[in-house]
C-alpha cells in the first residue's frame, strides 16, 4: 500500500502550471532558440548569479540612500539575485530565467524617449535630458505578479507626475500610453508572435499623477540591469506586474483608452486596469494568495496590493470586478 504524505509547505494546485501549457511553451522556446541554460537544469531564480553576476555586466547591488517610501518594508527586501534573475520580460524570452542571459548585450546608450500626443511641450529627449530636472529617490515597493508570486523591491526613480507636469497635458488628455523599444535584433523574443509587438501599456492620467506611480532608472542603489527594464521603466505598485512597461521609448498622451499588449492578447484574462484584487480570480488560477519569491511562505493577497488607503479613491463608484 502506498501512502502519500503531503509536504508541510506543499505548493497549492492553483500554482501548478498546466501540463499542456508547460509542454507548448517548451516547444515554442526550442523553436525560438531561447531555451538556454534552463533546459540543463538551471531554472532556479538565484542561478543567474552564477553567470558572471546577476546583472548584464556583472554588477551587484549598490547602496540605498534615504528611502522616501516603504522604509517599513526594508526587512522584507527580496534578494538581489532573485530580483535580477527571476523576471518577466518577454522581449528576451518567456521563461523567468531567460531575460538575464538574453539581455546581456542589450545596448541602452544612447537612448531617446519621445513624448508626444496631447501635450503643450512634445519633445524627443535623450535619457539624460529626460531625467535631468528630476530628483531621484529610493522607494521600497511591494510587487504582485498575476501568476501569484510577489517580491519587495527597492527602486530608484522619480514620480511620474513630475514628468506629466513638465510636458503640460492638454485638457483633452485623459490617458498616457507607454511603448517599449522594438528591436528584434537585440530582443530575440520579438522575433516571434508571442505578443503584438511592440509592447504597449497605459494608465489613466489621474493614475499616472498619483504620487506612488514612478519612472524608474535604478534598483538596489544601482542602474537598472537590462533584464529589469533598462534604462527606463515605470512602476505602479498597486497593479499587477505586467502593467509596468520596460525599456520605454515613447510616452504618448491621448483622449482614448490605449490598447495594451496583454489586453490585446487575452482580454478575458488581462483587463486595462489590472488592479490587484483578491476577489477577482484569473480564469486559470486563484489570486487570493501569493507566494513570496526567495522563501517558502505564502500569504493572503491584499486589495490594491496593500496600497488601498492611498489609491482606493481613484476607483470610487467603479465595479472592480467589471473593470479588472
């Protein structure tokens, strides 16, 4: 007689990848040539550190300055190795450990950011010009991915609202659209129709103006590693992680809700708002709990990822099951 003993920290069935999804993704990666070291058994989050350091040039974490927000989370910081080796960045591959090796040679200098659309001051900025008027600060944010994992990350950047005020949106502007670089030669994932490239994301203008919304140029006190969205990304901590656009080359102000990459790919699974809401499950798994990367613990998911006191007023009167 065989007796099965469930481990004390067994992975919930809701977090186990369906076999057909797993097999189809592996076959795609083989054809795409993106199935690197992970096939050889190096798929653990921390293992990218063995490849000449965690970052694309082998850099390690720097020193955090005075933390402007989230100082109470310092004790819960996710390990640098996990932050820089367990990434969603489909432009460099669909597996979590693809971006670190595949982004190693990605060139981030020079870098131009176009700001256009419904603004009084459209411009093409070199990254240094884009950042120059703004004071960078360190902030520690909780992060929640739609796949039920979470991290606590110390970002370095400046409030999105500072840039919005600088370019002076017209009264008709209601939304902001962000676009990632399109460069299949450097970004091998873009050679295959995993998504409708280039990657686009969007926010309502009042969301972009919220003090928590951040343009990010660094993490752990150092410049962003390529796999984390170098040289410029944005972070909106009360939303699921896919809402963050990486390697941004365009910021467009518009009067219409912009089409976003994941909403175009699967509208029934990924809504425009993407607010963390444990009461609305993903069609294929529960969002009620999350597992903490780098540990064996899981915990209950908090509404708006725990930032409800600061952001709930943005959605007063909205049906958050309908506007997911």
